């Protein structure tokens, strides 16, 4: 059980690791969001062309 805690998480270390995790999640989600928005805008422009 003593091996489970490798080092003490101080306030700065904990905040830095949380920041890195959140940044990694945003970096993974951003391309998916851009792809989704472009798909929505393409579908919307196709819909406008069909009604014209």
C-alpha cells in the first residue's frame, strides 16, 4: 500500500495536474467540435440550396 502514493500532491502540483488534464480533454474535443460544426453548416447550406 505504501507504493501507491509515489509523491505528495501539494497545492501547486495538484492544480497543475488538473490543468493538464482539462487541457488534454479540450485538445481532444476541439477537433470533434469543429467537425460537428462544419457538418451542421454544410447540412444547413444544402438545405438552403434545395429550398431556393
